[in-house]
C-alpha cells in the first residue's frame, strides 16, 4: 500500500502530493474483491470492428447548396399539397 511504504520513488511522491490537496479516503481492495477494476483492465479477446465513413466536401459546396435551394424554389418543383 502506497501510504504505508517507507521508500517511495519520485512518481509515487508526486501522486501523494497531488492527492494531499483533496479531502478523500483511499481504501485498499484485494484483487479478488476488486472485480470491477479487474474486468475493466483486461484486454478484449477480439478487436472490435469499426466501420468508417469518409465524406469529401468539395470547395464549391456553398455554391451547390445555393443552386439546389434556388432550383427547389421554382414553381415547377414545388409539390401541391392539400392543406384543407
């Protein structure tokens, strides 16, 4: 346990100094009792498959959007809806 050790290395000393600023209680849990941390520390057996989607945006995207909006506003492209 780090709090009961006589000789600490520099990293351990820095951690203890950092922890001294907080009002906390550090408890030791034997490995067999600490199953949550043990499960989180294990590596996965098979790597997860990741699907990536790459979208390339051209430099004229702004112009394409404006043209599409203008075209959509034309009377021939407006659908008649029954609002009654």
